[in-house]
C-alpha cells in the first residue's frame, strides 16, 4: 500500500497481438517508476508483459479518455508485481511487426479533409477518423503555464486529394515524437479518433490529437496506397517545396553563429564583400516595422506557376519565366507574397518579401485560412508580430543574375528581401556593372513574444499562461 498522502503517477498505453484484438494497459506507481516505464519503449516496439491484473473495463467512463478497444477487459500493471520488458530484435515475431501498419479502425471509415472543411461547424467537437498525407511538420514549441506546468505543442499540416492544407495539433510528447519522424510529402497517416474543432482565430477547422487517438503511419490499406500514389505523382507540382528542402539541408548549426551585426554594419559588410563567392554568417536583432497584411490596397497573396514556382503576371496571365500563358500551366497555386521592413536602432531593411511557407509558419496560418479571416482578425494577427523584437540568423551569399528595372539613381541599396519556409532570404540589389547582388539568407528567425500569443488560439486564457 502506498503511503497516505504520497503522490501517485499513472501511465497508459495500448497493445495489440492480432488484427482484431487490442487492449489498453494502465500502470500506477511512484514518479520514478512511471517515468522509467514510459521511457523504456516507444510506439511500434514489441514488449513482453508479465503478471498483469486483468480487469473488466467501465466502457462509458474509460473509453471517454482512452482508445476504444474491442475487448471488454483492460490490463492493470503493478509497480511491485508486474514487469514490462522490451523485446530484442531476435525475439520479435514478424507477424507482430506487420500490425504496426494496420489501422485500429476500418480502412474505409474516415473523413476526407475536404469533407471536414465542407461540413464545418457541424463537426465541431466531434471525434472522427482521418486519412491524410503529411505536408509539413513544425518544430515543437514549449511553454509554461501560470502554475509552472511545462507544456509543448507541435503543428502538423496535412493534405489529400480534396484539400491542400489542414492543421493537426499535437500536445503530448509521444505524438510529437512520432510526428518528428514523418517525412513531408512521403508519409501517409491514419489518425483514429482525433477531435475536430473550429478554430475561431484561424477561422477554419482543425484536428487535435487527444488521449483517445491512435495514429498509424503509412498504413497498409488500399485507400492509403491510393493516397500515397497521389502525393508521389503530385510532389513535383510545387517546385518551391524542393527549393525549401535544399535550403534546409544546407543550413548550419545556429549555435556556431556568434557574430552580431546591426543593419548599418550588414550594409557596409555586404558592400565590402560585393562579388565575393564565399558566404558569411551573422545575427541581427531587429523588429518588423512594416507588415501590411490588413491593408486592402496591398496584395499579400499571389498566384504562382506550378511549373517553375514564379509569380504569374496577372495582367497578361503569363508566366514570364516559363514564357507560357496560364492555359498552358498544369495548375497555379496561391502563395503569400508580402513586403515587410526590418528595423533596428541603426536603420531599416526596406521591402522585405515574405513568401511561401515561411509566411505560413510566421503567421501561423495557411493562405486559405488567411483569406477566410475578417479584417479585424487580420489586424489582430498583424499586431502579434509588428514591433516585436526578433533574433535573426543571417547567411550572406552572392548571386549573379540579370537585374531588371533598377534605376542607377536609386537610393535603396536594399531593394528586395525574399523569404522561404523557416528561412528568410534577403536579396540585396547592389547596382554595379557585373549585376551582382548580395543574398542574405536568414537561417533562423525567433520572435521574442509571450507564449500567450501562441496558446490563446488553442483555447488558453492569458491567466493560464506565463511569459517564456
């Protein structure tokens, strides 16, 4: 018997040994025991459980918070009498490993993302199944509540044949760890029992991984294979994703970047290094001084050519890069294309072009979600980031190309900045005979904002959150 008044911890998981049978297991014990047990194995590994207590489960109470299972029983593990042992590789039965790729629900029992969006508020609060491909996996974000509880969240963007982007939020460490293993545009998931809700901040539907959720990665089902073929055939449709991947692969360890610059020092250094091929790295502390996302006269979303990824000329419906009219495209896609200014105490970097996935990551919404916002919501979104001090990691490289429409008398050395995914590329157009321009790539961008701005959109209140 535990001491009266002592703290007790619990840990639950679900095990399966056949296509039709799986049960929930729960363990109670001291903090050290539960932490050790939960760290001893991961989802997808095989274990041997000795001396569990078999109990009849309370269907109404337990399946409200635990995965639904076909069995009327559950396993209770005792700290003093039960053991859980991880199987070694030679002990594992191949038949057990194949169960990892079999969803716990019927393979055809799911909603498409398009159906979820179309049903809208009628699905708010419902628990459903989702089959979708992984478009992107965000970095885990950590926060502390007002009562000093640590928390984390991770946002995964999903897509399928019916919807180009749909947010799924993970809050627990196990699902976040699982999500980090997914390869964007190559992974399909079957998420059983996710909660669908309407996010007022995004003005769109989202999915949330809860304690009932069981996620099957790359399920071996006909429906999943059809979706997998779809994403493979359409992966090349958006060349910006490949460009983003290349930049990410080339990125360096941010901890090795230690040189801090001001805006003025960066301009001087760029001029001194003009035409040189070797890059240099640095850190800039600045804030966004212009972010006109709520101005009706300012266009922040444009069509891009699906062939080359460049912006389509709206007046002539022509892609100047492909030199094809719009009817010749396979398709076009909407992308953020907005101008921002970055300012510190020494000056301003004007006309920064924030585009693509980095705009989505920064603003926390997709293009479709942004377009669905009201003017008031766009203004509220803008003030979450405007004038917030940021730490920006820069990489400067030199690009040789033909520069069009630049006046020799131009007073702006810093003419254009271009941002992709979690990187911000700063194209510094310097007028010279060889048409060289310095390209600053921001390989890290961090807003110094309280966690309230992140957590509020997920239903947290200001009193529940603490500053990070």
